[in-house]
């Protein structure tokens, strides 16, 4: 029996990908943009869930009604921290990003967040868009392969060996 890969892998994406057109690097010449590359992981439901769970804000509210104490706990993700963690997790590496000292910047959490918080917020949007696109294409491919496999199995039931 053939088993399909259950999780997609990270993909190297060039800076001339259309998702970067609306970002701050969109005005760079195509040659310059093509020198940039980003290793983007897919934005899987599991990843989103892990990031949200790791960044829960808990609010506790205690009230007294009829002499009885009632405690209500409200949990929701801290969206800013969750977004930062998501960016850190989906961008695994990069090439061609040069800092102020004309040296290539290392792909660290601090540098990723520094880029999107200090003049390049469109990069973060593009990274997330591409991560969603990778996941979507993987889901489409998996569904297509599954249908092809099922039809090949159904088509061979009446075949006889000679």
C-alpha cells in the first residue's frame, strides 16, 4: 500500500516570487530580488495551534453571587506574540539579506522580527502568504493523488491475470 507524506516540507522561495510584489522589496529590480531566497515552512493547522497554545493569555475574574465565589477563566492567544512566533517558525533560513554593515544577516528570530518591525512589514505578510500557499498546494496535491490512487484501485477490480 502506498502511503502519502502527511506533512509538507519547507521550500526555498526566491525574492522575485509574486507574493513579494506588494512588499517593500517589490520595487527592487528583478535581478536584485532574484538574489534573495527564503526557506519557508508551510503553515499547517498543527503549527498554528501550537503557536496559539504557547501564547495564551489567561484572565481570571472572580465574582461573588449569593455568598458563593465564582471564578471565570478566559483564555485567548496573545496575537502579537503569536504572530512573532509564527514568523520565527515559518522562516527557517534566508540568503541575500544584508545588514547595515554590508555583511549578510544571520536568519535569527531577532533579525526576522527586526526586519518586519523596522521598515519591512510587508515581508512578514509575504512570508505568511507563501506559507499558506505551500500548505494549500500540498493539500491539493494530496487530494489529487488520493483520488488517482482510489480510481486506479477501483479500475483494477475486474482485471484478470493471464
